[in-house]
C-alpha cells in the first residue's frame, strides 16, 4: 500500500493528498501502466470536525514512486507528483504548477531542462545563467549562489564537473573545475 503524502503546517494543521484513479477507456491501449488520476489536497485542522479541500490537480500520470510535500527555502509548500511540482496556496485554495525551484535568497533554478540539459538560473525575475545544474545542489546566501554544474548533459548531475559561483556585487560567474565533487555545503562567514 502506498504512503499517503502528509505535511504538518503548524501544531494543529496538516496537509494530506488523496489520489483517485480515472477510468481508462477500453479503446486506449497506449496506457499499459494504467490511467491517469486526480489528486485532491486537503487541510486537516485537529480542532475542526472535517478536512477542507485546498486544491485539485487533474490528469496526473501513473508513477513508480510516491508523491510528497516539502517546504522550499522561501517557505512555500510544494507538492511533488508525477505531473510535476506544484506550489500549494492555502489562502487561494489552489495548486499552481512550478516552472522553477527555489534555491533560497531569491535564487531559483528551472525544474525541467531544455533539450540540451541546461536549466535557467534566476536571481529575482532575471536570468543570470543557463547550464546543467539542479536546485538541490545549490547553496545560497544573500546575493550569492554556488551550484554544482555539468559541462555535458547529465540527467542527475551525479558526477558534476565543478562549482559555479555568482554574486550580485560582481554579477559574473566564477567557475571552479574539480576532478571530483561530493556536494556544495554552504558558505563560511569571515
């Protein structure tokens, strides 16, 4: 039995997701792994009698792994499923598809790479670079980002070629090539 995605909002409220499979038409032989689903996200306050539906995500394809909730570095609630990443808006009662993943401190990295494996890196609304990287490899502080990068397209950046560093004062990238890199950990203040 799959896990039910769940995320605490505060001491008395949590979010959970329910998946309802949609029927597959008999004429549709292209969906050998099953049909699509609808995901409903609910907020449950332990002080209230019933959960409240917050958002619905339609047309979610089947997946091998389970979906999950997380908070990004900016504090937004993100629901990840086979249809992509969605920002859950509790006040507006909706889930908006995310094109970028926050790396923190106003930096964001595009979720889906272009045809060459590159992703846009943004500071605020401005693109500051485009190369093969992932938000989960980034370390940021106010006005600075360091991110593992690849020179060749690599679907998981599992063996990065080095680190790229950008800061808002110089507004340029510095590339640090390495033979082997485990992770970018963070910044040291001097």
